[in-house]
C-alpha cells in the first residue's frame, strides 16, 4: 500500500468519527430539550399530554373519557407513573379496538364516596379490547371494577384489582371482573386482593338468558382474601342460564395455573357449564367449598378437573344437582391432591350423571370423611372410583349412589372404609355396587359395612382386607332398619377376597338375612385368617364352594 492510499483510509475513518459525534450531539440536545416521559409515539396516547393530572386529588374522569372517545382505532391509551392515583368519579366507557396500558404500580382509583360509581371500566357491545399492566382500587358496595356485556375478544393481562375495606363499617361487596354474555376472553397473570364479592363473574342471566358466553381462559392469576365472613363472594363464579327447556351453557372454559388462598366463602363455582378444564390450580384455606360443580338439576357436560392441589377448606370438591346426559361424559376428577378438608374431600349430593374419580390422593386423616354421597337419585348416577389413595379419620366412602364401582383403591379409615348406612338414603334405590381389587387397611372397626334396603346387586371380588383392631366382622351386610318398607337385596357375590384379621375378631364375612328378599348369593374362594367363626349358616339361595378356610399370616402374604 502506497502513502496516498493510506491517507485516503485515514480520511474515511475521520469522516465516520465526525459523523457519529454529530449524531451523538443531536441526541444529547434532544434529550435536554424534550421530556421523553411525555413523548408521544405514533399510536400511543400518553394521558398526561391531554390534561390528565394523576395527582390523587383531581377528578380525571372528563379528560380520560374524552381521550377514549377520540382515540383512533388501534390506539394504546397509556398511563405513566404519576404523583398519585388517577381518580375518577364515573365509569370510563370503553369502545372497540383500543388498549388500556400503564406503567407498573399505576392505579386508577374510584372516588368511592360517590354511590353511583359502579364501575371503573364499562364495555357494552364492543370488541378487541386489551387492558394490561394497571391497578384498579377502591370500589363501592354492589359494584364491579370491570364489566363487559355482549362483547368479544377481550384481553386482561397483568392487572391488579385491590379493594380496601372501610374502617368503621362492614366490608363492601364489590366484584372484580364481570363478563355477561361475552365471548373469547383471556384473563392472565393478574392479582385479585381483598375483593369481597366475586373476583371474576362469567355467564348469562340465570333464569332469563339472552345470549351466549363461551371460549373463556383464566390463566396464571392469584386470588387472595376474597369473599366475606358470612360466605358470600368467591374467586370465580361461572354460571349459565336456562329458560323453560332451553339451556344456555357457558362453553369452552379453561381455568389453569391459578392460586387461590384465604377465601372467606367458596373458591370456584362451575354452574351450567360445558367443556371445562380445571387444571394445575392450587386452592388453600377456603371457609366454604373450594370447587363447586352445580347444574341446577340440568344435564352437565364434560367437566375435567385434574392435577390440582386442594387443601384445608371446609369441602374440597362439591358435586351438586345435575342430571344424566347419555351422550356425554359428565365429570372427570383425576390426578389431584385433595387433602385435609374439614368435612370431606369430595362431597356429592343429587348428582345423577356419570362421574369418574381416578388416581387422586384423597387424604383426610385429620378430619371426618374422604368421599360423601349425601343424597342420591333412585334411577340415575354412575360413579367410578378407581386407583385412589383414600384416607379418612372416620369414613373413607360414606353413602352409596345408584351405581358404584369401587376398584383398585387403597382405603385407610379409622371407623369404616365404606359405609352404606345414612339417614338420607332411606328408601333410595341402588342398582349395583361393585367393589374389586381394593386394599382396605388400617384400624377400621368394619372395613365394608352396608345397611341399606332396595339394592339389586352387591359384588366384592379380589379385595385385600387387613385389620389392626378387633371388630364384629370385616365384611358386614346387614338387614335394613325395621322401619324401612322395602327390605330387598337381590344378589350378593363375595368371591376371592383375602381377609387378614386380628385373632379376636368374630367374623370375616357376616350377613344378616332377616327380612331380605335375597334371590342368590355366591360366596366362594375367600381366604380368611384368624376369625373365630365362619359366615352365617347356609341357606337355599347360597352357592358356597370352598369358601372359608383358616390360613396363617404367612400363607396370606404369599
């Protein structure tokens, strides 16, 4: 390279350096002159540039509503950090195709002394709305912080709704987000604190619905300190409606990866819903029921509840008042941890569809019951309880539905493993009880106890019973109470069970035949160790073949 070429290269470098220094100087001057916090980018409307104070003193409603009314389609209405909260005295009425967004820790505050202040954001018959990164606080009694009606395509992301109770009066009943006959909604990453009404309400008018509500996603939110002491107010209330024979279901709902804690009332209610996934949620310490599934005595379709942790509430899951739908799988409760709930882990009342309770940890060793059937129908209701770990201080499974299949469970209870003897079941027809391949362990006084009239069939096969305390018997099927009119058990099968008893237990299998219209009983090939008596005497309807033989403990274990 000659000297001329070298000088040319140095000149080029000098020009580049001078050019960058010039650009830096321009940027420095602009930075000194302009307030970039209020700098207006295309499509972003900074509310501070349009007369909004945000000082915690001034009522900003007029200026904010004017901004919303004039905002072009696709605008982002932006709330920057300010000296105080943005105060409003009236609801902000939204319109289609805008985004409400704020810097972190920015709050819009309702002037709660104005009784007419019922909403912060109100949307009616609009679409394509996003609300994100903003806090909303201080609502009135009987109000909703955000309400949409007959709207669609709503995104609510990373907001905070926080109520503050008045110091000298009862807590206010204010709701968080209300979605009435609104479709295609996502509520994500948000935090609901001290909302004394429902945090989220989704649905139709219960008895006079006029529109649909479907495709709702509630994901990755936190709900805490919701509801009031008397039980009103819950985290999520999703309810469809009906008019005569027409049912307006809330359809296609996903509630996943949320945290619910310290509720004064119930946690989540699914009422008149269809195609719902409730998964990977944590619910802890509700004074009521953590999850309620209720259909107002209507059919219910395809509710899946799996991989949740539900603990320390009055009731874990309540399944109430739904009828049979032949065309759909009603409810699946699978792979959950449901434990230490004061009354019951799963409570079922007048539920007449098909329910599968599979592979759950149902541990209630400190409290009363694990699964309770309180009231049942005489002609419907099919329950498959399979592969669960069932533990209870008193009773593992209390009550018997119309059809029960209990299989592959491990049941450990201090009073009864299964008890079919409760006041609410008198006169109720049971079609079939199948108990197979279960392990009954622990200190139950009687692991399997039935005292109920009007049963068509009972079958116990391939179960293992191991008792640690003395009791009258291990399997005890008793005659119904004398005041019951229909004293019928048509068929009994007790086949190939292994029963390991303490030495002073009287019966391995005990049947009371008085007043039973028993047509057939097959009691075969059971292995029973250490009982002092066989079963009751033979009867014409019995088929007994190689049934009762005494075995050593070692033989049973082999």
